[in-house]
C-alpha cells in the first residue's frame, strides 16, 4: 500500500510540474519573438515526453502487478528464500544462487511467462534493475501473447 501511495503522490507532483512547465511554454510562445517562440516550443516538448514516460511506466507497473496477482492466485509467486544480512540486505551469494536456478528454469521453459516473472524477481534481488525490467517486459509480452523481440 505504501508503494502505491508513493507512486500516486509522485505522479501527481509530476503532472503538476508538466502543467506548470506547459503553461510557461505557452506564455513564451504568446510573447511572439523568434527567440521566445523557440524556447516555448522547447519547453512544451518536455511535458509531452514526461507524460509519455509516466504513461508507459504506469502501464508497465499495472501489467506487472496483474501478473503478480495471477501468480499469487495460482500459488506460483517465488518464495523468499534469500539469506539476509543483519541489516536486512540481501546476501549477494544467496541472490546469485537463486538467480542461477531461475535462469535454468527459464531456459527450460522459454515460452512460460511465469518463469520470466520469477527471473525478473531474481534479477531485482540481485540488484540488476535493467535486466529485471527486460525480463518482466518479456513476461508481460508472453502473457499477452504478443511477439517478443529478442
């Protein structure tokens, strides 16, 4: 619940910023000189990119959460078997061992979105966020029966 609240608050702040930046861009364009119109257009591009980025990330999170809910209903979520340090951080060797098992599982069943989901979790536990995101995108694509780019 805390993560959802943080996400909503962050998204609301970003939307407020996009509106503020967009209004400044419109004011610059209204001024009418070549320089202010150029800056105004440049300022308007930033909120457009930001809205697109926020939309794509929101879609990703919603789809990943839907997969997690489906796996939870099937009792297929990965069990937390990781060793932790006294401070609560995941032990690197433990994360690497779990990752190796998840990678083998995914290599054995490359078309199973459930394996890709668990691999994404293992990547995240190993602190490899870019690969975790790619693995989750693959799981989402397989779940939606879309062709997956290699």
